C-alpha cells in the first residue's frame, strides 16, 4: 500500500494483463457477522483484508468470537446468538465502515449487552436515525451520544420478553439500504415469532439486499420477500454455519479494471484486461456495472469467476443512466465519461451524498480540476467529455474516500499525456489496500519518471535517495550494491579484478541470483547485506566497476528497476549512462573531510574500529579510481543539479531535492 502523502501517477498509455481482486467488502462483513452470530466454526476463504473488515473483526473478537487467520483463510467460531452474561460495557470503534456500524448496531441491540459504538468524524456525520427508530419501535434501547440521528451510540441491554414483535417493523429504504440489511441480519436473534419488516419509501440499492438474503440463506435463514416492501423472518429462525464459505472478489473494485479494459489498449493494440475472482453471474449488485460499461462501448466476456474486458467503441459512448442499482461502481462511470463522445448523466444517485463523503460534490469538484465541465444536483451528476487541449494536470483530493482515489487513477490515460496526483492515496485501504500496485502491474507508461542521485562515496547518496523514494512512493535502486555483490561473487569464485578475469566476472554479474527484500540484499538466498558494506567490499566494487564487460552485464538489470510509479537511483553513472533521460539528475558532493567523518561515525556505530586518516585516504583513492576509469566514470551529467551537502543536514538535502522535483511537476494546487 502507498502510505505517502500523495502518489503521482505518470501519464499512462496502455494496459493489458491479468489482475486478481480482493474479496468483496459487502460480502466479507456480512459473512463475518453471520458467522459470529452462528454457533460452530465457519471457515471463510478469500476474505477481504482491509480497514473495514479489520474493524469488524476487532469488534467480533471483543464480543468473544474465536478468530484464527491463516493467509487468505479465516476461521471464526461464533457465539451462537448469545453473549456471555455480565460482561462490562464494551466500547467498539468502527472507523468509517458503514457495513460494520449499521449491522452491528442492530445485532448488538438484540444481543443483550451494553456497548458504545463510535467511528471516525465522518462516520458521526453519516445518518443512522432511521435504523435506530426501527429498532426502538421494537423495544431496543439506544441513545445518541452526540447529534441525534448519528453515531456515536450507546446501546443498553434489551429485555427480550418486552420486544414488540406483533406489529411490522417499519424502516425507511430510501436513504440507505444498509438499514434494511442490518435488520434482516440481526432480527433472527429475536425470531420467537414471525417478524415482519415493512419498507417505507422506494428501496434503493436493491442488489445489496439480494446479497443479504442470499447470505442469510447460506446461514440457514430463509427470509420471505413480498416485492421490495415486505420481508418476513420466520419464527424459529436460527443461524447455522455453512462450514466453509467463499467470498467473491469485489465487483465494485472490478469496476476500475473493467473501465481500464474499456479505455486502454495493450502494447500490441489489442490485448485485454482479465479480472479473476468475479464473473458476470456474481451475486453482487455492482456486477451490473458491466451493462453500463458495455453501453459505453466496452467488450466484456465472462466465465465462471472471470471477466475479460477490451476496448470496443472509441471514444466511449456517452450514457444517460439511472445508476441507483450500482451506486458505488457508478462513480467509475463519471471518470469514464471524460473519454466519451458527449455528456453523460448519472441519475438517481442521492445516496452518494451520505457515503464516505458527499460523493456528488467530491466528484464534481475533482472532475472540474481536470478541466471538465460538470453539472450536478441533489441526485444527479452530468459530466462533459474532455478534448485533448482541455485536460489539466490536477492534484486530486480524495476526501478519505477510497473510491474517489481509485476512480481518478483512470484520468492518467488522458490524451494530453499529463500525470495525475492522488492525495492521501492510503485511503484505498478501506477496501483495496493494493489497488495502485495492482493497477501498475498491468499499466504501461511511455515514460516512467526517474530521479538520479550520483556522487562520490559517503556523500550521502544512499541515505538521500532512499528517503526521497520513500516519500514519493517510488522504487529505489542502490546501484553500488550490484557492484558490491559482483565484487563478493568475484572473491568467492577466487577471481580478481584483472582484465584476464573480466569475461568470467561479467558472466557472474549477468547471472547474479540476487534479491532485494525488506532492506536486505540476498545472494542465492544468503543475506549478504553486512558483508557487502565493509570498506574492503567497497574497494572490490570500485575495482570490478572499472571492467567494461562487467558494466555492460549490469546495464539491463539496473534499467529493469524503472517501474511504475517511478524510480530513485543512486550511484556514479545513473544520470550519465543508465538513465540519461531522467527527469531530475542530482550530483551530490561534500568535502572529503566531511565524508570521511560521516563514514567514520557510521562504522563506529556498527562497532567497526578504524581511523579517520585511513578512511580519508581510502575514500580519496576510491574517488580517484571511480572518476578516472575509461567507461562511465564518476562525473556530473551535463544537465545535473549540483548539491554540496557539506553544511546541510540530511533533512535539508531531502527538502532541496524534493523542491527541485516539485518545480518540475505540472500540478495545480489541490
Ligand atoms: N547531509 C548529511 N549530513 C550529515 N550526515 C549525512 C548526510 N547525508 C548522509 N549522511 C550520513 O553519512 C553517512 C554516509 O551516507 P551514505 O551511506 O548515504 O553515503 P553514500 O554516498 O551512499 O555512500 P556509498 O557511496 O559509500 O554507498 C551515513 O551515516 C549518513 O547518515
Ligand atoms: N553506478 C555505480 C555505482 C557504483 N559503482 C562502483 C564504484 C563504487 O566505488 C562502488 C561501490 O559503490 P557504493 O556502494 O559505494 O555506492 O561501485 C559504479 O561504478 N557505478
């Protein structure tokens, strides 16, 4: 996951390949609650691991469920519909997870304990009054701890004998279908008689109710439905675990990759995006996004648990759609509309206003930043397409809303070749923590940005480059480590850095069984991180690096580090030879005295004793060799910015490089 303050997505030109998507959030949290209320153990396969499922799991653990995770499988032992009596008041924090807050409010109101349910500030702005009213009609005891109608809530123990089960329970269906889902999931706890729920107002997001009914049936509860207005939970209903249950991949998450297939062509101009884990026969309502994507021109094939999407009509065809049945996935259509042949209108989407953020306003604001003309009203949004000259490079605010972050990544396919900056990209953790990594695994960029930091030994290149890479979410190449490992391999093979061994050392370099993992360097699985960091290893590296065949053998390996979303590379010839087209080249220096002192401190802190004088003469000898060799000598690239950090702290050097980088970016302020 990208935990950076922002993520710059370079202009993307194509996409093709296969993605496997994480489990559905809606199915995951429903299954978890049902398994928790059932008796016995349920093994849940392919559960979504995200912020929203984590808060649900924490709550269920606090209620006394046994939870045992192994890879993508989770075993949950339920409480059999009963809490241990006499427990203390339980405070439960539910983040911004509506799929946890609403169903847990209903279930806990009927379970009998005392609870306080709270969430992030936005959760305290998301309405829950209609659900609380329905539960209160029944006899549940729920108080508002802040604003009436909104979390946080205090739930007090209920007297089951006093529950009013004779009259139908009335609940509004036109604000959020989660209120009805919450009642359907929880009311079997009280079903000593038939319980009838009547929906007031036109029920929105019906497909989500279908998921609820489908999963209740898997857990042994056969709800009777009359239209979308009346639901009966039969007397004597009891949750019974199905044993094993599989969670489909998230159909809402699939929307971004369906859109990707519709917008982008592969390198050969005809490849497709294959999505694994969900097919057109999914039980999730958002799978009907496929119909909308087809209407816009996408070619979608499907089989059991897979979809295959490729570009059909281009530009996409504008649509006018009642998107009430796919409220979450429809946000993706709003960005696809930028690539259409006329204005597209999404109607009947008032529920967008009470989601993670006011999504109608959020989408309109951010689409306008890209240059689009957008009209919006209480329950609709109309997006006009953008012509090539109209596109602007924008910093997209994400409003702590995962879907805003994910759907705006599609703007990186703009014909103007502009990058897109996504602020706070970590908000995707709500449902799809590795969204951007998954996108980058199939996307192709004409130009992956590179920042090169070259300079003499101990100037601080590695420290600076690694930190700049971390702050930008870029990959990091420590090219010196490749020469150091080659030097080590040479020693172990009994060779020396002489011309007569050049071909053999180059052959070793070309086939290094090298892996970089968690800051460690592994050679054929052996951790050689410390061994290659000694001064002697540095000297060996400097010697092998003078051999042209060795440098040639390492060229392609270094260039393979250039991957989306970008790369920071440090060494001696990053800017001159390996990445001559890098967008920013820095030549980092410091006085020999300063460098010797820094290296001295560094070695002393590792418990290696040495003298300043010997370090300084070694360092000067290494600089002389690195600068005077015939191939790719250490020298600044012609277009490099020079940074002498003798008098700068590490933080000041980082700030300087980041400032230079920002100066090159086209983004308008957020
Ligand atoms: N601006 C700075 N001010 C003070 N100390 C620094 C600065 N930059 C780096 N250092 C320290 O100097 C030491 C050497 O830095 P680093 O290992 O990053 O250098 P390098 O140029 O990558 O060296 P090499 O080429 O040998 O790999 C480290 O202990 C680091 O913390
Ligand atoms: N791009 C590079 C990187 C390194 N080398 C050589 C020369 C250095 O003395 C040696 C060790 O590098 P360090 O880990 O100290 O950065 O490797 C090179 O020639 N080209």
